[in-house]
């Protein structure tokens, strides 16, 4: 499982994930806001399974 999410993509995923979770905890969004766990997790680990079938890789190759 090599990383396929990098740089700005990771930062945006983490920010969006935290925003969705925060808004849900604050009562601004219904229960579906917990979907923010997905972008938060993929941003944190740097790997997105949805990128695999399309061959997308936003991180720089070493």
C-alpha cells in the first residue's frame, strides 16, 4: 500500500474531514456529517482506495 495522496490533497482532506465532524458535533449537520471520518482518515494515512482503479496519484514519486 504505497501512498497516493500528497501535499495539498492531504491538507484539504484533513480540513474538510475536521469541518464536517465539527459541524456535526455542533449540531449544524445531521448524522451524515460523520462521513468526514473518511477524508480525515485518507488524508492522515496518505492513501485513498478510490484512486486505485483510476491510477490517480497526487504525491510526488521518490
